[in-house]
């Protein structure tokens, strides 16, 4: 079904995706189902993505290699999955070559690559978030700690692979953390820090697809950051996700729209750095309404896996219009093409390698993935797999598989995802047993 109102969309599209995680596998899986798309290419991709279309081995932050590949393939649309190439300026380099790119400019992507930048913009545009101080001087940071009360939230300014946020109770621990961060724990990424007021509430993730002006809101999702059941143990990239998250009801969604997303998009456009791509708004639903915990410049992972599985329609026209502009006038038809109002409840259970997040064990053999994938309603996304020289699937990362399922209800989707997990034979892996517990309680 091609909407003739969006006249420039032609069939037989070629799409290139940068990245190699579960998020990118879910995106290629969804995009390949579009009747508009002829071929999907990935770089570097993974064994799951390789089954959908050709993969090219390159480092997505190597802008020369990325541009060369794009010039060779000449895709009609390029989607940048992870934060590192966005922070490196991949989107600007590819746009300068004339490509349509889904992903923010390097400048706009600072919403994720610099926590201080994001906080300053929120303050400027009046967006609700935790009170904060931004420091590049150790003495000033230590003096500031004296003026506030715990719990203390200390954040490295730059990208630190999800490890750059520490929350401690006592002032002593806070001082130690600040000193560690500012004297090189994460190198340049923590030379500058943000110290924030502690917020209490339930967290949720809102994903907004935008061309810098218009906005499509996907159903709210919830991630499970801690490694263990009951939200215990160290933080991870995310052990599972589900959508829609009932904590974000229509009232909260409206507040997110009017108090957070609209001021951010219009403020950034007015300041000459329009935000194009997907804006990930991490919120805390506090007693006084939603407040921003963080922004990311990309889809969340594993949230993206659950979102792609739950969307019944075609996401490609919306991705393309976000990258070219014109979303406001085509908003209604794009939402309809995506099937947004018929979103199916969905859940993703991550299976990670023993030892994750500290020291995941690589090379253990994984069986049963194809069997799990054949279960009606289940799709297994690859995040950290490899194929060894005996043609066996092996673990090659921390988070290895995202077993994703949809259902008529959230409970049905979660049960189905666990049925998929049960079909996988991998003694070297582990997963959380309580994905979706907040929604089910
Ligand atoms: P971030 O990378 O900024 O999302 O922080 C990682 C996690 O730390 C968040 O998902 C929250 O669970 C927690 N966190 C961050 N900032 C705050 C805050 N100001 N108050 C309470 N918890 C926070
Ligand atoms: N799942 C959290 C993230 O993608 O940052």
C-alpha cells in the first residue's frame, strides 16, 4: 500500500543500516517486510541480520569507510542504529554526500553524548528534569556536594557505555566518586561531570520519531536495567523490555508531549540544530509528573525489538519522511501505514552470556534458535552471536539474543516470549524471569 500523498516514495528502495545489535536486527527485520523495500544492507551486521540481507564488515564510526560503502550501494535511506557513529558525525558526513539519513546530526546528538549539554538545553527550554550542577573543576564539584543532600547522582558528561552514572547515599562515597570520575575513570568522557538531584518514581522510555518539526509517538516501553530478578545487581544495557507500558497513561503521554518533546524540538530548531531521527526520552514518573532522566539519540535496545515486533504496519515511509522532512503534513497517513493504533502488546527477554555485564564468557555453543523462531508469534533477534568454523552458533558478546513475542495482551506476549526462551538450548546463557513484572502486578 503506497500512499500517493507521499508522492516521492517509490518502491524498490535500497536501505542501509549501521550497527550490529538486537536493535539493528529488529530494524532490518521490520524494514525488509515493507513492500516498498527491495534490498536491505547492514554494516557491520550480525548472523541474524545476514539472513535478511548482505552484511559489510566495517566500523560504523569510521566515517571514510561508511561513506565509501554508501557510495557503492547508493541506498535510498540510511539508518544509523547506535550512538557512537552519531556522536562521530556519521549522519552529517552522509547527508553531505546527498543521502537521506535517519539519525540526528553530531550537534543534535549531543543530547546523548554530553549530559551537561542536554541539561543546559532542558533548563533553557523549561523542560522538567532534576536540578543539577555541571562541573569541569574538581574543587567546585566537591564544594557543590557540601550544599546538597543525598542520595547523590553523579554522571560522567560523555559516553561511558552505560556505566557513567553512579548513585550513592553518603557524602563520602559521593566525594570519592566525583574524584574518581574527574581524574580519569572514563578518560575525557568523565573529565566533566553532572551532579543531579535524586528523583523518585517509576521509569519509562518514550520514543519519538521526528523530522525536527513533526513527531510520531510510539507506545511507551519499559526496560529492565538491573541484571537480576527483582531489579537487583549491577546495571546492564537492558535485560528485557515490553510495550505498551501502562505507567504511561494518556495523561502522562500528553504531559511528555507538551512539557518535554514539543519544547525540545522547537527550541532546538530555533537554535539552528533541528533534531531528526528518533528521540529517546527516558522519564521518571514522579509525584509531580514526568521528568526527564536522560535523552538518547537513537532507539533503545532492547526496547526497539519489542516496538518493531508490535507494529503491525510499514515503518519505512515514516523513517523516510523523518529523514527528508514533511512529517507535519503526512503525519496521519504515516501513523496509519505504521498501524500505530493497532500496536500489538509485545515483550523481549534478553538472554545474556554468563558473566555479563562484567566479563561475559564468549564461545559457548547455542542451539535451538531456529526452533524458537518458528514458534508462532516469536522472533529471535541476534545481538551478540557468531558462527564458528564448525558452522555452530556461539556467544560473541554480553547480551546475545533477544527473544521477542507479541500477543493479544501483555501477559500473553510475555508468556510467549518465555516459551521461546524455553526452546533455546544454551547452558552458557542466563535471563531474567520477571520481564514485565511492573505491568503484570
Ligand atoms: P542515565 O544513563 O542518565 O539514564 O542513568 C542511568 C540510570 O540511573 C537511570 O535509568 C536511573 O535509573 C538512574 N538515574 C539517573 N538519574 C537519576 C536521578 N536524577 N534520580 C534518580 N535516578 C536516576
Ligand atoms: N535500554 C537502554 C538503552 O538502550 O540505553
